[in-house]
């Protein structure tokens, strides 16, 4: 070590996250549940506070100053998100409550009106329930049928199997970019290119990639993409849908109400332009503005830097986990440099219930998830009802990984001693 060694990314940003500086059960908090929701930097908390203290008003409606400021903030946030994902137009960004609502929007609007009996929808075995259930509802109404892409032996997406499933009958491919359980990074650009050869549309669930790596929707060439604000340093209650302009223009509204119309008569209405057509009612104004602040914050830190630092954390986490007897980590392993997967590990320990692990770790101040992580079909494939999951973000440190590993080993030793 040299004195001039640069501070790690985490060391530079940790002071921006007030919540991280607390003790839980008398131990420093180690927050390793970032795949469920991320923590929020001061810039985001301040944006919420500032909005309600200075600008609170309804958008798009009044001509008074506060309404103009609120509208400017809300629409400015749309511009920020559009730039963040490199959308061709701001009209391609629709604010929703979360990623689940964004998928439902596409399912109800596009799916209900474009799917026919016998049309095929390709999903993967690793989808989040949010990317399964809306399609089931629409399939029940339209007669569309499902095909599911299997996993490879190393528990990654089986691209060859995908190629064997796709056909001219395929109307939609909807899949996760980075699995919230397996941590694998799926080859979405390749899948999209193949799907388009067959005339199928592709929706990308970017909930676990958007917070962690640069995303370019035009380079990816996805038809739709969804993400949740709360997993990318933003507040809850706000997410977004990206959709190609021509598709969004052709799609009918999902919900009706104020804001989404241009003229209303007693028996019919003329709908508003994009993006308002899909934003019925008063939107989550403060939350959208705060999401804009989150996007500014992430851009300021640098998505390339975040991704590179998380690869270092991934390499270190997996190296440390390998030393634990009886542990089974799911999903493909990273390279020695931590490449090829996300900084999260879902695992089981022989003979110990995942919830018991999480409960004991909480006593040590370590917050990890246990359960099925909204991927029940995947857990059936893996043959376990639940897993424990440690998921990291760029404010986490090697020292926290060390403390987590010590706590995990002690927990395992404790359960082993009780079982004997
Ligand atoms: C969190 C998550 C969702 C759902 O996000 P909500 O914010 O709950 O709507 C969907 N897919 C993946 C991969 C997720 O991680």
C-alpha cells in the first residue's frame, strides 16, 4: 500500500448516504439487501424536501408560478431519464409507479390488443414474478401460450435453447437483463437481434442492471425496457417505461383519467400526445423529480466507475464465499476479475434454513434477504424453496464483506453445534 493510493469508490460516496451510518443491534449496519431496494443519497432526500418546501403544486394544469416550477421539475426529470438511457426522444419515457406497473402497461395495452390465440410468448425460467404474472393475465384473455428458456448447467440463460424456441409464432420475448437471484448478465443485445429476425418484440426488465451499469436503449435495440426508481438511489413510487416511439404511438391507453386526454366528450375522448397518453391522473411529482436527482447523482459518480468497482466487490465476495464449508452459491461464477455477473450472491448452507441465517445475521447488523426473491419458478428449478441473498451496491466495502463472512461463519458454526 502506498500513501497516494486512491480512495475506493465506496470511501468517496459513503458520506452521501446518511442511513448507512447507524448501528443495528449494537453493530455497525451492513446493508446487503440492495437488490430489494437501494439506499438514497442526500441529493435525493434534499430534492424531495425542497420540492415540498418550495415548489409543491400540480403539474401541467395551472399557469401560476408554483405549477410552472413543478411542471418544469417533473418534465426535467423525464429529460434526465431519457438522457440516462440514451432514448432517441423524451416522449419515449413514461413514468409509472414502479417496474411492475410498467410491465403491466405493456401487457394490457400492447399485449391485449396484439396477441392472438396460439401466439407464443417467450419468457425465461429466471423471471421475476412481475415479468410472469401480467403476461399470464393477458394470455388467459388472448389465448397466447408460453415457452420458457431453460438454464445451462452453470445456471445461466441457455442461449441455444432460446434459439430452438423462437419461431415466426413468437410475438413477444420478455426477459430480465440481470437476474435478481442468479446474478447472471444475460446477452440481451444478441437475443433482441435474433427475436427481431422473427418479427417478435422484446421487453427488457432492467431492474437489476439500470442501477449498476451504463444502459443504452438504442444500442440494445429493445422495444421496451422497464426499471424501478427505488433500486437506483431514487424514492419508491416511481419507475419508468422506455418504449420505441412508433410502438408507443400505436399502443392504446392503459388507464383513463385526467392528464392523458386532449378533449373529452360525453361518449368518447381524444387522447393526449405521448408521453401524457400513458400518465393518467396526478403523477408522482416529487418522486419523479427525486428520481431525476438520483440519475444526476449516479451520472456524477459515473456508471462505468460503479460497474468497475462492483466487479472488484464481486471478485472479492466470491473469493471469500468459496472458503465456507457446505455453502452452495447459485448462478454462474464470475471470472477472477469479477466479470460476467452482478455483485450479488444467492446461497444456501447445507442443513440450515435461509430464514434462520438471515435472522442470525441481522443480530450482527448484517441485512441480507432470505426467501424466494419473487422467483418461485426459478427456485423450483434450483430445487430449493428459498435462498439467502447478499446483494451489494457501490457504497459497500471489502471491510463489510469481511464482517459479513465472519458473521456468516459464526452463524454456521452456531447451527452446527446445536445440531450435533
Ligand atoms: C425488483 C424487481 C422487479 C419489480 O420491481 P418493483 O419495483 O417491485 O415493481 C422486477 N424485476 C426484477 C428483476 C426486479 O429485481
